[in-house]
């Protein structure tokens, strides 16, 4: 039986056009968004907040179901999904994270954070991160062969601090600034925690793996 998680997951898809040649959420036009949502459901995630931003008009044209559900919960791939928009995506990904956390019904439980261009790992990764969040731990990050990756699990206290930061903050800096012991790096066996899909070639190679 798949273990499920009480923490929501913030899926960041508000980035600019980049080497991928399209807004990253438009990867859904060849099913990447649905693949991510299906993989998250299989991994035990039950609630997702999808944050959009740049090229919103193109995203809504390509994915009309999103426009029907903007700002409210719907069911997709067996998940409770809420789609929200960063009204000022030019402020950067930290501001999108703040928008996503705000929409996740408050930070009390904390949240997983995953960029849309990082492959969803297997459920054991989520389990390991959740198990690492003991008393006094503010964040858990997976590592594969010594390299850190995603998703990141924020505890409730750190999620509250993220919301209180100015919009030009940086999550990586906040993680590095945590005192020893308050951030836990969790060794995992799934190399997908390192997967960064920035180009169509990388996406095709990942699908063929």
C-alpha cells in the first residue's frame, strides 16, 4: 500500500522561456505536467499547489482545463490540485514559492517543494524526507552520491519564515543559513532527485531512460 503524506507539494512552473524553448508548464502539451502529477500521486502525494507565472496566456491556451480551475481546488490524476498564479513572476522563483505556500492553506504542516523541470522521484524519497523531520529540524533535502537535489521538505517554522521574507529572498540561502542539525541531508537511492530537464533533448533522454 502506498504511504501518503499530510504535507502538500508546491509545484513551481512559473519560470521564463529558457533553453526548453517554451514556458516550462507548457511541457504539458506533450503530457509532461500530467506525467508529473501522475508520478506524484503514485509517490503518495495527495495535495499539490501548481504555481504558474510567465506566459500565462499561452499556458491557458494550451491547457484550457487550468483556466477553469484557477484559484480553486480540482481533482487531477487522483490528486487534489489547486492552480494559482504569481502576479509578479519577474520577481523570481522565490516569489512563486511564497504564492504557492500561501495557497497551501497555511504553513503549519510545512510543504514539499519541487520545480516542474525536476523529475518526481519514487515514494521512498518522500518517505525518507518525512521521516527525517524530527523535533528541531526545519528542512530535509535528498542527496544522491553526495549531491543535493529535490524535492525539498520545509517544516512549518521554515515555511512561515519563507512567507515573511522579502520577495527577493533565496531558498537555497535560507537553507544554508540554518544552524547545524536543523537542515538534514538524506541519502537516497533514486537518481531522479538530481534530474534537471532544461532542454527538449534532456526531456527525451529522461523519458527513454
